[in-house]
């Protein structure tokens, strides 16, 4: 591993370890946590550190606070859930820096964990302020980072703080970085990417990076329409369907780069067209030359395309996936996403495919398909996952290099 992990931190017995976690959980209007996944995923690292005799002080951001004292965005709301998931008492401190924190750290008892208040109550956090980072790490001997989802931001707790103490990644970040490295940095080939979703313009960096790295690139969803138009399929009508006319030349450039890099681009060969943009709207599957000239929108790809993608998957060893193949939020336009997801899940379960997916709506699309736990790795790290797929270095990961 080219990054420092907890093992590299040496003897932690009696040491104060500050853990930068991502506890930015969803919450309802009564401040009840509605999904504890992020809390649950942090627990193994806390337990691992405690088992080594460390005193663990947890810090995190939460929501979009409008300054200090914004109780709506206080991490105090998650104490109960963290305590329950951990099985140890959690002591909350209503600040993340200053004398209160220092006193609380000194008063920590053996089986307790300290949770500090929202880092983003201080503007300095987002600015990556060095002085704030110094204040933050003051009571800590060692720094551990598990917040992969924030690793694309050079915030104070992600970068500056990690430079001020011996630092390493926690179990969660280690797992994420390992899975993602197997996906793109050091993949078994053939390597295929599936990119879907709505617009070419939001995925330019992604596409440009992928065509240089992958052997095959499936382009689907609304963004495929622009590529289809760029290949001369004029039946795709921008009046009815999502087409970015100002991106046609860009799509041509991407296809040219793909050719130069021996990357095969796979576009839809048939589509599901619908009279209206609503669930269960009147619809039919047509070949590209039979797309109706007026009044029908392209909302999914058809069975021939699904079969073609699944056949390619059979010959693939590694898959990276971002973006749904159609308008998965509305039945039956989730059909292609579901069928390809099911096939990828089966191949993964049979040990024939390593599959990594994530970013934006992809997690909900794959949950909707019922395969979220059957792929090799689903990253919930949104923006950080996408930046990694775009080939960018993530400052919060780079800082933990050996
Ligand atoms: P993105 O956030 O770019 O990954 O896009 C995800 C969105 O793309 C989802 O909300 C899908 O409904 C949408 N999408 C996928 N295929 C189509 C399509 N053929 N037409 C319109 N929107 C689509």
C-alpha cells in the first residue's frame, strides 16, 4: 500500500487519536437520523483504534451551517446513534477547538469516545486554514482520516491537520482507496466503463480520462443522444429528447481520442421512446432508424442494447460504472439500468468480474435495481468518487502517502 494505514502508526496505547470521519448523515425535521450508514461505517475504525488502547476523539462536518451555534447542524443530534452503533459511551463537546476540548480530552475515561462539534462551524475549516488546523490537532498525538467522501476538498481537517501529526487512513478510507485502485489504477483487463446520466457537459473530464484508460466505454442515458447525433444519427431529435447541440464537436473529439487510445465506444443500437415524461407513459422500443420524428422522447435504451452491453460484460474483468442507462426514477424506464446491473451483479457473485460503481445518482439507481450489495464496491463518496474517476489526485488522500 502506498498510503499510511493504522498499522504504520506504531504503538497507540494511551495516545490521543483524532479521527476525521464523515458523519454527515441525513436527518428528518425532528433531528432523527434517517440513515445510519455513515455512522455504522465509521465504527470499525473507532473500535480498531480503541482495541489498540487509543483514546479516540472524533471530528466531522455536518450539513451546511451558517456559522457557529446553528443548532440545526449540530453533531449533538447523532450522539445517541453513534453510541448505539459503537456500544461505548460517547461524550459530546460543543466545540471542536479550545479549552473545553482540551479539558474533555484530559477527563476521558477508558471506554469513552469523544465527539466534537461540527468542524464547519468555523469558516476556517473550508478555507484550509493552517492556524485552525493547529488548534484542532492540539490535544491529539496522532491523526487518522476516514472521510474519503471529503477527500477531494483541501479543507483544514483533511489536509493541514494531517500534516501536523503522524497521520494515516482509517479502515474505511483504506477499503475505499483499495477498491478504487483495483478499478482504474491497477485493473485486471479487459476494463470496461459504463457512463450514463443526463448531460455530456457535466462529464467531460470523466469521459476524457476514461477513453485513455479503459478498453471499452459504454455511453448510455441522456448523454448518449449527443454522441449518437455526432455519429450522424439524425433521427435523434433535440426537440423531444435530451441532446446538447453545443457538445456535438466535443463528443466527436472524445470519440477521436478514444480511437487513438484503442478504446472501443459502445453506443445504443435501439431505444425506448415515450409519449410523455411520466411513469408508465405510453412507450415502445425502436431501432435508431425508426425513432418517430415528432412527439416521442428517448427515455431508456432497448433490449438489443442491453444484450450487447451484457455480452461485453461477459468478456470484461473489471467494470467501473457511473450514471444510469435511462430515466431510472420512473418505471418502466429503469429497465436497462436494472438488467445490466443484475448481470454485473451475477458475474461479480460468480467471481468473474470486479465491479466498482458510484457517484451522484448511481448509488440510488443500483439500490433501485436491488444489487447494491452484490457488486464488488459501491462508493457513496459522490464528488470524491467522480474526481477519482476523472483521474484527479484527491488532496485528502495524497497527504496520506508514505
Ligand atoms: P447524472 O446526475 O448526470 O448521472 O444524471 C442522472 C440523471 O440522468 C437521472 O436523473 C436520470 O433520470 C437522467 N437520465 C438518464 N437517461 C436519461 C434520458 N434518456 N433522458 C433524460 N434523462 C435521463
